[in-house]
């Protein structure tokens, strides 16, 4: 059950990160672009943590 929830969260994070990357590539304002890229980086960090948690659930020590 927990693994399914984390997998759903991962899919949502990946979609959101991709959306932010697409939007930021089309923004001419450098400050706005930088903020969107920073947000995308934060989501990427969360994604890595979720992937690590999923790995630990699937392969307990």
C-alpha cells in the first residue's frame, strides 16, 4: 500500500517537474525563469527522496 502511494507521488512529481521545465523554457523574463528552475530543482530533490524511500520499501534491510 505504501509503495503504491509513493509510486503515485513519484508520477505526480515527475509530471510537475516536466511541466515546470517546459514552462521555464518559454519564459523570456530571466528572474521568473530562474524561480521556475529553482522550483523544478526542489521538486527533483523531492523526487530523489521518494525514489530512495520506495527502494527501501521494496528492498528492506
